[in-house]
């Protein structure tokens, strides 16, 4: 694996079909699952590692965002990444960008309400990665379901010749979706956070038993979270997978999305539902066998 810091150095290492895995680093099994998928499909696997300031709002955790480039490099190499593209800020943004890429129609619901400007930051950096690295395929997690919809739409609208691959959510053995931010959970918060995926799995069971009402599915999640003193629910909503419009009934490909603040850490999770024949199948993601979460012990 070769580590490069410029777009041109990364492009010089391309051969054959190029697969791109964009990340902000502090890698976990979720990121690695995307890289493994890219390794299976393509000849040159490029992983980008860049904590993108444009997608953090005021008061969000940009400076505290966890970073460990050496560990990331070892993990990326272990799953067969060929090129680790780790640009410094002035390679990505030689000047403060005067051009923004926005997908407003898909960015205003769900996360957009709580993180204004977030998806414009994401779309802008992803458009730069597509333009600068010219991948044939790009791999994103279903964990960030709204982001995946935004990126599919931006690639289509701007005619980027890239195929977008959405990959299943990777979960801890007890169901918690892996996230670089899980490192901020205290032991008690980590325990409480399992209610989020438990609620989603209850909703998945209900869909497979025939439930189609968004309100019924949403209340299953809300009641799993209940009134835990550790969790504050931001939203739970059923949305169309393609355009992120809110649904009152499950009648097309959709995802049930949750955002909640556990302790001081904001977490998101979801389950996708895909129509198969007359019914819907839930994508519950996959679970790793052994716990990977590092959490901070609570101070006495
Ligand atoms: P991030 O580093 O948080 O920007 O995430 C980089 C990519 O990894 C995005 O496409 C995420 O959706 C994906 N990702 C993050 N967590 C998971 C997870 N638990 N399972 C699958 N994909 C994930």
C-alpha cells in the first residue's frame, strides 16, 4: 500500500478498474467492509482519509473528531487497500472553496433539520473526490442512508461516470452500529445505546410480520428507547430510500431512520426495507463476532 497526499500522485497509481472508499478515518469494521467489497470488485482500491471541515457545523466535534493515521494505515493495508489518499487541508482546499455542491431536495429532512449545511459539505467533498480521483466505483455505507441518497443523486445529476455501491451496516455483537464516534460513549451510555438498534430490529420484525404503518414502526423504536435518562431522541422517521421524502406507509424501498444523542454523543442508525415480490425484506446489516468498541471509562 502506498500513502499519497495529492490527487495527481493517487491518479498516477491507478490501473484497471478503480474503486474508491471515502472515509474520515479512525477506521473500524464498517469502513473495512467497504474496502473488502471494493477489493472484490476492482483492480485498484483507493481509500481516502480526510476529516472534512465543510461538513461539521458550528459547535460540532471537528477538533475532537478521533484521528489515528498510523493505525488507519495498518488497518487499510490489512484489507488490501492499494492507495491511501490522505490529503492535507491545503491539497483538498488550496483556497476556501467558492463553489459548493448541494442537493437541497434531499438534504432538508431528517439530518438536514439538525445539521444545516452538513450535506452540502459532504456533497462538495465527494464531488471533489470524484473529480480528482476519477473512480469507476465508489463504496458508501447504508449506515448513512440519507448521505447515500444524496451521493447517488449528485453522481447522476452531475454525470460523474461512477457506479455508487451501497453496503450493509456493520454492527457490534449486541447490535450497536459501528461508528468512529462510539469511542466517546461512557460505559453506561454504551449500554443504553443498544436500545436504538433493538428498536430498529423490533420494527424489522414487525415489517416482516406485515406491518406497513410508519407511525406504528416509529413508535416501536421510540418505545424501545423509552425514557432512558441517557438517550435523547432527535427523530425516528420512515423515508423513501431514493428521495428521502417522509412516508406514512411502507409502500416502496425505504429506510426507518433514527438519530439520538446518547450522553453527549450523537448517533444515527437505520434499517432499510426492500420490496421482494409481495412483501418487504429488512436489511438488518451484519454483526461482527467480537466486540470492537473502545469506550471511555466513566471517571469516578
Ligand atoms: P465516515 O468515516 O464516518 O465518514 O464513514 C465513511 C464511510 O463508512 C461512509 O460511507 C459510512 O456510511 C461508512 N460506514 C460508517 N460506519 C459504518 C458501519 N457501521 N457499517 C457500514 N458502513 C459504515
